[in-house]
C-alpha cells in the first residue's frame, strides 16, 4: 500500500459529536456544522489519494497519445512527399517514401492502441463514493431519529 493510501486508511472516522439531552438549537447546529466540516475534510482527503492514483495512468496514456500524434504528423509529411514523388515519376524512390509513410502509420496505430488500454485502466474513486453514500445514509438516519425525539 502506498504511503498516501496508508495515511488515508489510518484516518479516524470517529462518531459524531455527542450532544446531551436538552441541548439548545444553537448547540445542536454548532455540533452538526463541526461534524459536517470534519466529514467533508476527510472525504476530500480520501478523494485526493484515490484521484492521484488514477492520474498516474492518465499521464502515461497522455504521453502515448502525444507520441501517436507526433508519429501521425511525421507520417503525413512522409506520405505527402511519397505521393508527390510517386505521381511525378514512377521510380523506386517514390515507393520507398511510401513504405516509410505506411510504417509511420503502423507505429501510430500501436501507440494509440496502447494509450487506449491505459485509459481503460483508470477507475473512479470508489472508496470515496462508497463512504459518501454511507455518510449520507447515517446522516439521514440520525436526522430522522432526532426529529422523532
């Protein structure tokens, strides 16, 4: 487990602030606000850890797509020269340039294919989504319970 992930998993996800029986509205609101701020901060920290992991895959995919774009640019230039020589005269030189252009296009296809594979490896921040859903469920239950007192 990476250091940031270990730090996030060691967070204290403690119970909400205890409020005594007969607490004033101001005290209840203050405790709820404090708990909401703490929860939001903890959720943001967890999201940062999970998103950083996905950004590494996105960075690799971006580099491969950039390489693919460069190869496509070179292929276009080579194919343009090859087509010019090929149409101007029917000589092996033109065919040689055409082979170079086709080789560039094949390399472009490989780079884009590998880049797509890396993009498919990117996952959403599942733990954050799960904990936000659970926090929402708990908050609703606590609110409903508080309304029935």
